[in-house]
C-alpha cells in the first residue's frame, strides 16, 4: 500500500551506515590525543577518557550517514534519536555539531543537575541549557562585585554562587555550573567558606585609671 511504501522509505532514510574507518586512537601517544581533542575545543583528560571522547566525536561527526542521501534532514533526525552511551562529559548527538565543538561551554555534563529535564527532547534540553548559561553570564556581568572578583583571579565559592543564582531565579546544577566556569577559565572552589569565630567584644569602656 501507499502507507507501507512511505513507511519503508522513511525507515530506509534513517538507516545509518559507516563510511569512514575510525582511527586507532588507542595506539596514539598522549600528546597526539591532546592535540586532536584541542581541535574540538575539549580540554585534556586522562588518556583513557581522551580515547573514549575521540571515539564518540568521530562516531557522531564522521562515521554515521544515512544510506539515502536525498534527505539530509533524516540523518540529523536519526542521529538525534540514537541514545548516547553513559558518559559524564558527553554532548547529546544533536548538540555535537560545529557550534558546540567551537564552544566547549555548550558541551556540559548531563548529570548532577538539581532540576531534571526529563520528558523533553534533546534539542529542547540543549536550548534550555543554552538559555540558562546565557542567564548565568549576564548575571555575572551585571554583578560588579562578582565580576571584579573574577578579574582579580579570586576563586568564587561555588555554593555561594549557586545561592545567588537561585535567588535570581536561575537554576543550574553544580556539575553544569562547574563545567561552565571551567570552560570560561573562571577559578572557583567547592570548599565552604570558614565561619568567622565570634570574637569577644573589646569595645567596652574601660574604667578610667591613673595616667
């Protein structure tokens, strides 16, 4: 029938086939792995993680293509539907494009967020995350004290920054916030500020003595 032919054609469009063999990343030296990651704007990682990251990037940028090249949209659609392997520092396939590769701050871990974005598509999650990161950037620039602290390379206290963002209506998990600050070369600390010990008041007027 007409419906079945359309369905089979659609399935044929979503078929992904390998076209480029994957380089032997496991045989490469650490400096070479770092250089390859640097091209994609990814900071150096332990060797084993760099190999896994390069394999992921290659898989989503070079190796997968639709067997029916007439409709390029089907490639991105099918790739976005693929469930990526569990990884702390991983870009969803829909995000892993030239934009996210040139802007590593868009490639932020998907776990550790205080407010889960379950039930929405990858593109919606990516758009929502970008909006939040823009809000964080605007907040930092609008706070002269905070911005001055960054310019002086004074580490920000992560818990305090989260509280400030929360008070401003910006909700972002600790993992995503840390990765964003790291991508912007902003120093921060996860240690809680030490509470100042209460000093006994010495302002009491002393009895007048002999001079």
